[in-house]
């Protein structure tokens, strides 16, 4: 099995794929988990937690024969590397400069692009084989554009809806913290619905406004959404063509296959 990990600022997503000799095959995701990104946890705490997740689904951790990691939290990288070696007896492949992604990066400094953004772009292009834009709803919301030739063009980074809501609640003395949900009407008839309307429709307006300008600049493109808040926000958007919860995990699998295949040549 291939263990894939996407370490984000707020959450870490994990998945398992079967390993196959034929790199042209597209194996299905066997298992998927989301856990909080715990920067203070030790090597052993990370290892025990992940092995417990395996145990709860009846999966033998000794069946892991490859690990690939995308991380935007550099202080955790050493811990995760050591955890992989101690608890799975495998050296993890990290998405970092020098790795074979199969996608040219047209960025002033390619090393500045977050690993998850490149992984998402690879997965999205592999799915549609045409120009596309990936919207990833995480701690930050990122918009990443890929050309029809499969080139990473760049994108947009905006505050995520979660941290936008946190800033509002922390800086206002009398406004209550509310659940992030779509209100029954745009015009709120009470404070809770008014807040929910502002957060939901205000953020959908941000997403569609950015996409409107991106599509005007890069031309026609398929728009794919991913991330924990994708389903929630897609309900109000005019532009999101597809929602793929496991897009980043799929991209990690694709990049793993490309690197393993390259080593065998």
C-alpha cells in the first residue's frame, strides 16, 4: 500500500492506495482520514495515532510499502520523516524541489509555490487534460491555474472562510460565534442569520469574483474545488464545475508513480 499525507496548517489529510506495478492504472483510494495538524506532537504520538487509524479500519500497517508527503508546515517535516521510519520502516518521499512532478512551473521562484498547490494542479490536469483552475478551501483559499498544455501558471491566495470568521468574532465584542452554514435567506431576520449570510454569501462573492477575473485572464477552463469547505461553499457558487474531496491525495499518488517509474528506467 501507498500512504499519502497532506500536512496543512489546520488539518492533515491521510489516504491509502494499493500499490500496482502498472503505473498507468488508477487505483482507487482505499481509506481516507482527516486529523488536526498537531505541531507539538512527538514522533511517537504521531506514529501511534496513525497506526490506531489503521487498526480501526482493520488495515495492517505492515502493508505500507511507500509513503509520500506534501507539507506546508516545515517545523513538522523532521518529525514526520522520523515517524515514517520508526513506525512504518519506510523513508518518506517529500514534495520538494527536485522531485519529478511532470508539470512545468511558470512562477518567478518555483520554490515559493506551496507543495499542496502543485500536487492539486497535477491531479486536476490529469483528470481533465485541459486548462483548469483548482480552488482549495483550506486555512487559506488558493486558486491555481493550469494551462491547456499542463503548465502551472500561478494563482491567487486569499484568507480562508474559517480564519475570516474567527477574525470577525474575535474583534467584535457583541457578535456571537455562529456555525458556518447557509442561512435560509440572504436578508437575515436575526443576528445569527445575518452573520451566516455575511459569511456565506460574502465568501461566495469573493470566490466567484476571483474566478471571474481568473477566467477572463487565462481563458476558458474547468474549475475543480477541493478542501474541507468545498461542498459547503459550492452550493452558492456559479463557477465550480466539480468537487473532488480527495484531489490532493490523488495528486500525491500520481507524483509517487512518476518518481518510482523514473527510477526504474
